[in-house]
């Protein structure tokens, strides 16, 4: 059975997980998630907010399966 991928986009102020952050969206296409992340970074001036993209699968629970359930596609540090 093939699992469907999801791409979750969050944005962090000053690239810090401790500062203000917000959710952009969940996308079924990797390129769409990348485009939306880059668009939001540009809209915010390019330096104040940094986007992160996480790839995961539908119906995967870390609580049930301790193996890696997500992969970072775009990190807030570059």
C-alpha cells in the first residue's frame, strides 16, 4: 500500500522555535509547499520570518510507532 505524503509549512520569527510562529498550510505536493513557504518569507521581508517544511504521511502517529515519522524538507536555519 502506497502512503500519501503531506507537506506541513510553519513560519518562525527570526528563525527561532521559541519566538512567535504560525501555520501556513498543509499541501499534497512538495513543490507547492516550497513555493508557499518562499512566498511567505518574501512577503515578510525575507529576514524576519523563516519557513520550515515537514514531510510526513497520512495516519502516522509517533505515539504508536517510534520510528522517524517525519522528514524536514526545509529547515529554518537554511
